[in-house]
C-alpha cells in the first residue's frame, strides 16, 4: 500500500482493515520519482497487488506515474483508493481499479482470493500428477478411473477437470467408475458435481445400470441416494431391475424394488423383470416381487 505523508492516517486504518481479513500487507510513504524506485519500500516489487491512496494531486505525481507504468508492465493489479469521498479522475491509460469504500475492497479481495485458490489448486494438482508420472490430460484421467487410482483422480478434480467429461466412446466418468466398481471414486465424482443420470453413448447405460451389472451393491445404494433414476433403460431396453433379475442378484433386486423400480416395464424383447423372475423359476426372486411389487 502506497500513500503520501498527509494520508498516513487513512493508510494506517486501511492496513488494519486488511490485516483483520488475514491478508499480508506492507505500507510505504511515497516521495518516489521515476529515477528513485527504491524509495517505494520493501516488498514492492514482490507484491501481488499494489494499492495507492490517491487524491487529485497525488494521482498525477511522479511516483504514481511510475507505479502505474510498473503495474502495466508487470501485469500486477493496481488499486486506487480515494483519499476523500467523491469521483477520482485518472488517465484511462493507467488502468487503475478504483475502490470506493471498505466494502468494495472486501468484495474485491474475496474474488481475488478465490481465483488465486483455484489457480494454486490447479498448479499443485498438475505438479503432483507429473511427479506421479501421469500425463495431464483427460485421457489420463479416464485411465486412472479405470485403473482405480483414487489419488490421481482426486488431483485431476482439484485441477478443475469436469466430473461430467466423457471418454472417446461417450462414456461418462461416473459410468467408468461404476463399471470399475470403485466406490471411493464414485463418491469423489458425485461430490465434485457429476450428474448421476447421464447415459453412456456406447450402451445407453446409466451409472446405476452399470453398477447393477457389476453387482456393486454399495455403489448402487450411493447412486440411488444421490438421485439416480431407477427406471431408465439401456439401448436394448433393459432397466437396472431387469439386469438384477437376469443375474439372479436378490440383494440388488430388493434394493431396486424398494427404490420404486417398475416391475412390469418390458425390455426390447417384450419381457418385464417380473416375467423374467417367473421364467427363471427362482422362488426367492419371485417372492421379492410379491412383497415389494404386488401382482
């Protein structure tokens, strides 16, 4: 933070305000001229942001001209805080971000902090993946899901990769995790915002259908809790319930029936889950339909 001597009280107040927000700030009284940049104070050239308390006169002073030029050349944000209330006129070429009051300053710093956190998370995640010998691209993310490399997938998500991305066959990441039977990666993707009902372009399956096909009961439970639509069908018209019956998976069948699965919706061959249960003549399975789906 830079200021002229007569603005020291205003600068001190703002420094206290900024420190209460847990930001690091250094302050310097400026009498700098273009040939004496060293008088800007310790840390000036390492600062991420520069803030100047300005009046109409100080905004046209040699020290501020130097600061504005340095800001432009270095890509550092330059904030201008008016010494007194009212409009402050600045040359447009200076590209100063005018902050009118403490609330505006607080809001600006909050946005900058969030953007910095995102960039830092991206940087750290990318570095961690490269240290693990994993290329930083979507194909590597897909492979890590298939190979159940939870930590690597977590780094990709931290770096901002979309949890709703698809592989080259149009299979969503959540489906890949469900097919791999990895409960932890499914949890990770759902927490990151993965859409639970996306359907894969290769088979038309949802993550729920894929987890049913793998008999991954814990994943099925998690997906249903997350809002998975229990009656969606694959390209061949099979619902999760029909698949569960075909696998003679009583636990999955009971779970799906309790979740409201349609026992009588036919597949592309015209047979429903209930009909398959009767056809296969599995008494325990038939009893599940009587208990949870009536007649």
